C-alpha cells in the first residue's frame, strides 16, 4: 500500500510494463506526453511547441510505448472571440470630451503616425482602449512595435495602418499582455527574437530581406532546441551539399537538426565526435610496436634460444 494519499478521481489505466519503460526513459516530457494521451486522447499539449511534442513523441516511439512517431495534431480552433461593440460617432465624441486618457492617447498616436486619425481609426483605437481594456501605455508600446515591423519590412518612414495595430493588440491581449510590466517584458522578448533572427539569417547566408513567418518559426524552434551557431552552420552546410537543389532547403535542414536533437547533440563538437569513427582494436597475434629496436631485440632473443638448443643437442 502506498504511503501517499493520491487525489481521488477517475482512474487511468497504466500497465506495469508501460510504467517501467517510462521510468527507464528518465524523461519528464515523454512521461507527461504519455499521460496527456491517456487522459485527453490527443498529442496537442497546450503551451508546448511542435518541436517539444515531436521530441517527446519520438522517445515514446523508440521505447515502443506508442506505435509510431508523433505528428503534432493541429492546434484546436480558438473559440470565437467576443465581438467588440459597434461604437458610434457619439461614443467617440463623448470619449474624446470626457476621458482625458483616451484623448491624450489619440493625440500621441496621431503624432507617431504623422496623420490625423479618421473616424474609423478612432473607433479602432477606442476598441483597444475600451473593449480590450488595454492601458494607454500598452497601446503605445504596440504602436511602436508595429512601426518597427513595418519599417523593417518596407523601409524607413513607412507607417502601420490602424488595422495592423488592431491585429497586434488582439494578439497581445490573447497572450495575457495587458499591463505595462508584462508589455515591456513581451516587447523585450520580441526584440530579442528579431535580433537572433538577424544573426541566424547571416549565419545561414539567407538573402537580405525580412523573413517570412514560416522561416521565423523554424529559427525559433531551432533556438528552443538549444543549438549553438557552429552546429547550425554545420547543419546548413550539410543541407546545401545534400539537398537536390544545392541550396537552402528548410525542411531538409530541419530533419537534420531534429535527428541531432533526438540524440542530444547540440554543438558542432558533439556532432563531429559522434560521427568520428571509433579506432579499431588491434587484431590478436599482431604486435602493436614494430619499431626497429624492438624487432632487433626479438631477433637476438630468438638467436639465443636457438644457440642454447644447439648446445644441448651437441652435449646430448
């Protein structure tokens, strides 16, 4: 009988053989994924990246705890967001007249975008302020981020539309970024990711252009796996040499890196050490040391034995 009191609830069936294999793996992610499949019947674990699900699933497959490597299920469709109200011109006029914080926000957004906000623009801005209940300072951080992204993609001086700012604001709100503190931390994370993307783009000899979303996801996944620059460059060189087009093939390189990740190889040194041939053991009967001095000593010893044998025969 266990000394621990377990939470009373419905029972999940787990055989002793399966439990032993999970314990022998010594991998927390693999165990959690197995329990999630038992409980939910799905490999789509909330909050887990595709790379994390694949890595844990591959370990389960190798241990024969599941029948085949896991293909991450598509994320369930998000529940329809609550539709914002249709604000009228009267609502906007009242907000500009009666809410000093919204009035100041509208003035600052106009200054940053370099234009007078239209009535539809003001309705969009009020949606973020009233419906999403984002503080003005968070909205301004979103506007600043959108400005950076538009200039990065289209060149200096280009300004975002309110529709772009709206999409980004809803994305931040879904991720729970709704305070000045969380917004600053989120913005720092986004800027760090863009800096890392630039480093990797140069490392992989990518064209000097903004990365598309699919490329960004690949680079983020490889960073999450823990590869250093030298390992990524090595994988890129193998990709160029191995791909039929002799050029960058994202899926091909991803396959190389996934195999290394499964083996726990995340540096170029680890990869090269793993692929280096193991020295062969010397065959029995063959001397390792064949230097002239050793050979001469062996010849002299053989001669002594022969002379001794001849003396014995003559004496006999």
